[in-house]
């Protein structure tokens, strides 16, 4: 049903967030959904990897636009 699709679909949508790398503090893009990282995110500056399915940790600050 098309009406219900919007309600459930919103919970499954990935959100692109700019986060600060926990290691070098460079800006990195992280896809999240429901407070978890959806796919591996790699810092382009130092190579630090945030693995998929990790929780978004408090030390990983969200960059304000």
C-alpha cells in the first residue's frame, strides 16, 4: 500500500553525515541508519576505518554545516 510505504521507508533511509575522524580529526562522510553505520567509512587523510554496523560513538562528533 502506497500510504504505508512512506512511514516504513523513512526508517530504512540512509543518512549521509559529515563526521570528525576519531584519529586525525579530518572530516569524513559516514552513512548511518538508526544510530548505526551502514557501510564501512574510510578517512581519506589517515585511512582510519569505521566498520559497518558499529554504533555511532559519542567521540565521533557530527560536523555542523
